[in-house]
């Protein structure tokens, strides 16, 4: 949302019947997406006509508006949001204690947010990437300020839809239906960008299946397409809402990891009982066990002498 003419056209579109029809659908989707996301700090970038954090229960919820206090765009957006200014872009860092638990408006550049790294738990980007000069840079900045496991909610126009076809027909002279400065980003392309930044897509949905008409009566006539589109051609909705979670992977060992050889336990020899010399002396004090028998074995020594020759 960098060019004044594009922002004015987008504001005019949101004030039209088709814009209100789109805002009503996106408000319902954002209410369902943020109601169960918990944390401390939630931030919405741009689009004050949409209150994407009203169903969220975080202690502090902020609305960041792009521009400066002397810019006509900022005056218009401040009138639409009707909330106090919390800080100016690049003036002072973000202080969670200033909001007092209420929503606040903040002037900032979306590609250079005045927030510390890993300080935001929830980030809502309604149609921000489509009007940014460098959407990749905005996504990288969103990745920087989000905490690990923080969530981001993105809404945008679907180029593969009836509204998208009418938008591309504006290049050949047909009156544009959506703002001319919108660079519609296809959902598969956006998923690839998020995957490169280690985001996991949690859920998403398409909506606004009515053709590009400009009156409330015609939109009401095509209202039956909402249920039919969700069932039969869900990917052809004119608007999509996407929720992704920031993942931070842990450290991994790179290269060959050599295992140390396992040491097997060695059995020690069992102790053998030995008779001491003192014990042997007590049992045989005169050393009879060491005297050799006379005249042969034990039997000859024990036999009595019977035959003695007499002279």
C-alpha cells in the first residue's frame, strides 16, 4: 500500500457494495481464525475498515497504519480507525505497557516495523502484500517480528476467479472492478513464499463466489453461489484467507558421526582360598606330615613286627 492513488482506489472499492460484501466475508473468516490463538501481542497491518483482532483475547492488540502524520493517507486512515496513535514510524520502539490492554493505532512502514525481533504472537495482513512494492520484503519482516510458533493470517484476491478475470480484462480497456494497483498473488505462489520462510500452512478458505457486480440487489441475487461454490468449485472464490505457523527447527548434526567402540565388561578371576602357614603350624606343630614313611607305604609302617630272629 505504497502509492496514494492505489490506496484511494482501494478505499473507494471498500465503500462500494462489492467491497462491503467482501469485508463481511473476511470479517467472519478472521473472527474464526484468531479466536483460539493465544499469546501477549497481536498486530494488524493496514486496512482499518476491517477489525481482524476483535475476537482475539490477547492483552494488547495493535493496528499498524503505513505512512506519516503529515501524509494525507494517514489522516484518512486515522479517521477510519478512530483510535489513538501509539508511536510514529522510527520514532520510539514499541512498548507493550503503553496500550493499557486496548487497541491502538500505530504509524509504521510495513517493510521496516519498529518492533523487536520475535516479539509478536499474531500478525494479520489483510490485502497488504497485493499493494506492497516488495511483498517478499514484507513477508521477511513479518517472519522477523513473529515469535517461534507464532501465526500469521493473510487475505487477498484470487486471480483464478471471476473477479480476477475482470481484473486482467482491465488491461485491454475494460473498466476495472478491483483496484487497478492490486497485484493479485495466486495462493500456490504465496504458499511457496511461506514455505521458503519455514512457515507451515495451517488452514485456508476461499469465498465471495458472486460475479463482479456493483449493486446490493445483484449481489443478493447471486447469494446462492456461496454454498454451491464451497461445495463444487471452492478454488474459484474471488477472495482467500490463509493461516500459517512460523516453525523454527532445532539443530541437526551435519556430517558423519563416528560411534565409539563399546567396551565389553571383563570378568575378574574368582579369589582362591589359601591356607596360611600359621594355620598349618598349629595343626602340625612337629611336622609329622612332612616325615616320609619307613620301608614303603603307610601300610608297612603301621604293621607290628612279628618275626624277630633270636641268636
